[in-house]
C-alpha cells in the first residue's frame, strides 16, 4: 500500500507542473513527456513537495515514428 501511495503522490505532483503532457511513474523513476522545456527546478520542487527527492534529471531525445 505504501508503494502505491508513493507512486500516486509523485504522479500527482508531476502532473501539476505546467508543460507536462504525460507522466509514467514507477518506484525509483519517472518518464515524462513535455510540451515545452520544463525547468528542472520545477520538477524538483514538485517532487520535494510530495515528500520525495529528485536524484537525477536527464533530457532524452524524442523518438519520432518511422513512416
């Protein structure tokens, strides 16, 4: 029950950050899709407000589908 609560708390916190289109949250990691550039500080503040710590933030290139 605690793990499900933690996952949901982080999801809700990230979903409230402007520019976040999608958030896949698992224990220990989250993958986000953003409409615009989202500042790392906004992500860090949202996660810390939920009671957790952001250890690392990496920007990955967006993969476009092959036609």
